[in-house]
């Protein structure tokens, strides 16, 4: 690659290992350890879901809110959770870490609760929400994503091997 | 079957396979993977022009036109965003980010085709 400005100096570094004093530049000019390596992919997938769920919830609420208000409000809540998770995972700092932990945990609770309820009470939860049937409509990615998210947050928790 | 759709699927799948392959070889994003994502973007632009021409020459979208164009405009952002996000961290994971762009566009293309043919709602 001939392009200048290589941010990461070591190509062989172990993924996810925090390097104190690393010159890596995050989204807003500060070092962010969560947006490196596998975290890069995790945040990208969260971003895709943030986009998809926001568009879908907006569409559902704008065109057919009265059909299933509870389900569509949950759709909107899911969208908010994905947006918050994406942004907080990408941002550096202990506060962003706390916010992302809450958002990802909420997501796990949400997909498990809505997933279970959608099977027992199909009337209130038509199958066209992100978390219905444990995210079957999205290849079960909504079920796997928070688990991977929590594992990643555990690996990159502040003070683990950094300052 | 719609030739636009077939070409689009091939471009997206090829790009995703190349990017995953490069990631498996522990490569950071290189010219091949970045150009393959550029090809996805180029296809989307051609698809947009094609869709505009077809609609103006009396081949309407059978579903909701604004939904179709909403998908298309969003899809156009995906490869650009993936490129920007992946070059900021040169690890093999960034190639999987590029692969995710191809797969996402593939799914969106599938939905756009459904809307074009007036199948199913959201």
C-alpha cells in the first residue's frame, strides 16, 4: 500500500490488545481501544443495524402505527438502542464504555424478551420487528450481536491493561 | 430474471468473497479489496441511472417508489462508509468490514428488487 499516514504501526499485533500510549486516532481525535481490530467489525455491524432499524421503525410508525403500536414502539426503542450502542462503542473513554455496556445489555434483554413474547403472544408482536422470534428475520444476528458485544466489552474494559 | 439484479448480486458476492479471503490471509485492506467495494458502488450508480431511465420510459416501480429510492440512496452510502471506516484501522478485520458492505448491499438489492416487482411489504 503506497498511501501515507498508516495509523497502526504493527501489522502483527494481537487483536484487541490495548497498547498504552498508542498513537491510534479515534473518531474524534482521541485514542479509542474499542474501535480497533474485531471491534471495528462489531461497530460496523452495529452501524448497519442502527441504520436498518431506524429506517424501518420510522417507516412503520409513519405508515401503520395503529396496527400494532406496542410492537412499533419497541421497534423504535430497538433503533435507539442500536444507535446509542454504535456511537458509544466507537467513542473512547470510561463514560462511553459505561453507556455502551448499558446499551448492549438492554439489547440482549430486549431480544430475549421480545423474542420469547413474540412466540407466546403473536398478536401483540407481528413478525416484522427486529427482535421478533429472536431476530429470525435478520438471520439471528440481533441475538448473536449483544453476546459478542458484551464479550468485546469485557476484553476492552478500562484499566484492564491500559492506564 | 432482471439482468440488473443478476449483475448486482454477482458484484456484491464477488466483493464479499474477495474481502473475506483477504481477511483469512490476514491482510489489511489492499487495492483489490478496496477496488471490489468501489465496484459495488459503481454498480449501484449504474443501477440508479438504469432505474431512473426505466421509470421515465414507462416501466414503473410496482411497489412504493419512495421506498425503492430510499433503499437505493441508503445503499449508495454503505460502501463509502465502509471504506472510510475500514481504512482508519489497518488490520484484517477491516477487510471483513468491507465484506459486510457487499453483503449489506446484497440484502438491500434483494429488497429493492422485491419492491420493484411489487412483492410483499415491510
